[in-house]
C-alpha cells in the first residue's frame, strides 16, 4: 500500500517503538497523530517530530477512548491507518504470590482488549477509505513464550490470533489491510524492566514496518523473531528451549 499522504494514528507514540514509527511515517509525508498517557512526555515527543499531533489518551480508559474517537472523527476524518502500539509488560514469577493475576489483567486489557475496542470504534471511519490499514504490534512471545513473561506472552498470543481473524474478516468486507508487527526484545524505556538494554534499536522495528507496508507483508518478523518463528515451525520444542534457556 502507499506509505505517503496517509493520516495515521499511533497509540503509545511518545516513546520507544511508537515514537520511531511516528517519526519515520511523518518524514515520509504522512500526517501522524500520536497518543500517550503522560501529557508532558507526549508534548515533548510532538516537539521533536514534524507534522505530528499529540492527543493525551489512556487506551484502557473507556472515557479517554471515546473522546479520542470523537476527536479523530471531527478533526481527522481522513484517518486511514491505525497503529496499535500501546502496551504493558511485567516480569512475573509463576511460582510465587507476586500479584500475577492483577498484572495479567492489566496486560490483557492494554495489549489485547483495548486494541479490539479501538479497532471496532474506528473501523467505520477508516474502512470506507480506498486504502486503509490496521497494524497490531505483538511480539516474538506471541508464538513462542518465555516463562518470565508468561502473562505478557499470553496477551500477545491472544492478539496474534485476533489479528489473523481480523485480516480474514476485513478482506471479505472493507478491504482494509491488517498487519502484525512482531518485534523481539527492543531497547526502550518500556522494556527496561525485562532486559531491554540487550535489545535491538527501536528504529529497526520502524524501518521493517515501513518496508512491510510498502510491500504488503502482513506478518512482520523483526530481527531474531524471524529465526525463532522458523525454528518454531521446524521444531517447537527447540524453539521453546531457545526462548527459555537454562
């Protein structure tokens, strides 16, 4: 699909992967709207990016999402691409009483249910466009889990399944393309708690997304994700071992 002259929503766009996606798309001549929960950090991000508008929004809040949809419908009716990037991740120990249930609920709401809500509420706006797309940002752990990120991986596995179904459903109706961006560990503030310093730069993820949009590559295996994915097809047990070394 075309990667210029679009109007793009990037949730969680004030830092990390979302910021780099917003940056690369704005530099390509697209109008970009980014969201974030922290208004100060959101404004700082907008100041660094050309042709970008910031809207404070917590994607887990009913009221915030309703206001976001209203603003987009009124002020950006040309919206034709949604990048669902906002996320939450915890390291968990399944053998201890460490609030795993609470953390899993937050991850599932942020990484899965909130995306369904945003897509559902905005589909009538973007679905009528000649060229439109939804990008759901999942993870390498969507198809091969890591036990220290068990509940995060489960939320991304749910997102992966939903994304595949959404792709099929929309291909039969609106023609909206549905992409899934699957990064490995990325060096961002978001992933600091889970060892992000050992990850790839977020700009690599943004560049791979741009290439995928240009070439209609719907499942985007970034970096090490490609190797783990191939291994998971050839030997699921070996892939699981690779993601959970002793």
